[in-house]
C-alpha cells in the first residue's frame, strides 16, 4: 500500500464511474444542464462531496446528461 494518497482531477462530458475504494471525491456540475450523480440529480453549478469517512466508498456512477462535470478523486 502506498503511503501517500493519489489525486486524480478531470473534466468530462461522458458517463462513467468513480471506482471502488476512493477515499474522497467531489463532483461539480460546471455545465448548464442537470446531471445525475449516484442516481441523484445535480443541478448546474452544484457540487456533491463524498468526504473521507475512514474507509473507501463503493463505486459512484455519474452521467452528465449533456452537461460537463469536474471530478476530483483521492485514492
């Protein structure tokens, strides 16, 4: 196991998954339409945070639905 956490930041307009084991994640809708994150609508300009809780999260799905998402993940 690595001592230091790895950070991954990206922007996307395609559906995807934040994989099992992520320690912290944020998903911000930087587009103009409502996106879907973990099955829940995310309005334009809104952000959803998955804070560190002492163990990794199960996978988190996202679908920009014609919008654009900025995603940061820490493993």
